């Protein structure tokens, strides 16, 4: 984890937020490569669950919502964690996070905890110029509620029939008691959530179907199968709205931890919002000639956690067989679809005869793919630098290129090289990015 965090900063994936002022606890800024990685994770998700299916629609609801939403959803009443404070060092902890129930993990004292109290995780703020309770609103702690309150809008506007789902990506905020482990648990984070509406009675089938679908998405995008597992929630763990729930967990350096939860939320949310708002949120099933509140399957994942796991899993070190000095090669073996930079264009040297052609090749490729141009230091050093950020393909322009209008493509993983005409370069790169070397 430490290796990756320091590489992360050096290479521009992740910076501590407000670092020049000493940083703000558990908040992070994504640097030039981090922002590309995150965008690609979101795009891969969106392509898979929205654009790639007939039964899904997208949505982007506002982060600020009517405060009644959070009363109805149960968040005001029960979105809280049990908190204890150590009377000796005054640190606060989530009781369910403590390695030993009665010993303070900070100062090591035993029997110094206060009685647990319930701590609501929602951030509060005010809307408008008056700061009173009537103008108090919450920063959303999940994107899901934006989907539920728009259920009828989307149903009518997109003329859907069950089963169908609504997907959205957006920021959520939770005033976590014990944030930590880099971007794993922060107070501001991004979620990718789906609410999939189904006929009651078919919910168990759809829960299994989404569990399989979402699990294989992580594998397809490069996470090693042995570093993923599925964990079903025990009865005592289930949220107040859930009938069943599975977590997809990743083997982080500190242990197995949740990447995504897939819950059967039953008709809890639509029913409560229907009743509280007085609006008709039932669905008329033409086949059954009956109306009812649909059941909901919710695959809910975190963008930051997914990006962290992809980053972690991609890290590899190997002895560089091409180097005479048996050096170690650090490689990020990102999947081609989520890697921040797809192609690097490298002139063999800084020789001024090579620069114009190398620049032309770069201009050609950058219109289609995220690229970097690098002409500083030896070609070996530059390959190494691209390996460290995971760039799958390096395109090298050499003196022969000036004669035969061909360039060399080098593959990150096999380090094999092929020579191709510049005229076919974009086509070939795209094909390889889609299907692999
Ligand atoms: P945890 O128990 O780990 O805090 P949770 O069960 O409360 O997570 P959910 O409410 O199921 O999380 O949220 C869905 C997803 O949103 C999680 O699987 C995770 O990927 C992401 N997520 C939730 N809280 C955070 C957070 N504080 N920081 C980063 N991502 C988060």
C-alpha cells in the first residue's frame, strides 16, 4: 500500500487535499492520471450497465434534495454508526470497527470507552440566506434516493416496462467516524448506483443475476479472480430496508473489504415515498392487470474504491529481462479500457530530424486516444516511465521511419515490438486496445 501511495503521488494519481495548508483529514484530490483513471472506470461502468443494455436508463439527480426525502428514507432516524470515545486520549471510534471491544486502539488503555451513542453520518448545511432549522438541508449520503423520487418521471418519459433499471453516478457525503486507508473510506466520495425495478416474486432471480453481472465486471476489467470474493450478509447485518444482500469484496493490503453491495431493497423505498408524498408510485402491470410497488435490486459501488482496487491489483514488479543490469521493472498492468494513458509517442532520440514526424504521429493519435509525448532521456528510461503508469502501447519514431513511414509499437506486458505503417497506426492501436495484443 505504501509503495503504491508514494508512486501514486509521484506519478500524479492522488494528492492530499489542501496539502499546502497541511491537508484536510481523509480528503483526496485526483491528479492528472488519477482523474483519467476515474473517468475511465465510470465510462466502463456506464457502457456496461447503461449503453450496453436495453433495460436501463441514466439519470443525474441533484445532490441537494428536499429534506423530507431523508426522513422518509429512514436516514434522519437511523443512518448512524455507534460511536464511543476514549476518556483517556479522546479519540472516537465506530464500535463495530474496534479490533478489541474494550481496548483503545490509539492509546492502548482498557476500559476507557464511554457508553456507545448513535452518531448520524449526514452532513448538514443551509439553503438560502437564513441559517435556521427550516432552511436546513443535507448533502446526500447516497445517490439512490434521487433515483427513487424520479421513478415515475423516468417510467413515463422513457415508456419503460418492468423489469428496468435506472443508473446514476455522483458524489455522496458521509461524515464517517473512522475514515482512512487512502480513498477507501472518505467523507466525500463518488458512487455508481443502479436501482433495478422488478415484479415482486422475481426479485431473488434478479438479485442473483446482478450479483453475477457485477462480479464479472471487475474480473473483466482486470482484477484477479483470487483477489475478489462474494460475501452474503448475515440476518443481523442487513439494513432496515433489505431482504438480502451480497458484498463484492477485494483483498486489500489490510484485509478483505467491500467494493460494492448488491441488495434486495424490496418495495421499501417506493412504498414509503409514495405514502409520504401522496404521489402514485405504483406500477400498473398490463399482463397481470394489477398495480403494485415494484421490488428493487440495488447494485451500489464506489468509484473511488473501485479505482483504488484497480490500481492496487495492477501493480507488479518483475526482473527486466531486456536490461543488461537485471533491473527491476515496475509495471501497472491496468486493463486497457481503464488505463489512464493509452499510448505514448516517443521519438528515438531528441534529434531534430525526428521531431517533426514524431509530432505529426502524436497529433494523429491524440485525436482518437489519450496520449503522452515524451522525448526526455534515453528510450529505455522512457519505456520504464510508461510502464510505471501502465501505458499499454508505446509508439517509437526512429530514423528508419523517415524512410519507410513505419513506426514501432511496443507492448507493455510482453515487451514485444511490431512495425506498422503510420497510415494504419490508429486502426491497429484501436484494435489492440479493444482486443489485446
Ligand atoms: P462501509 O461499511 O464500507 O462504510 P457501506 O456498506 O456503508 O460501506 P454502502 O452504503 O453499501 O456502503 O455504499 C455503497 C458503496 O459506496 C460501497 O460499496 C462503497 O464502494 C461506496 N462507499 C460507501 N461509503 C464510502 C466512503 N465513506 N468512502 C468511499 N466509498 C464509500
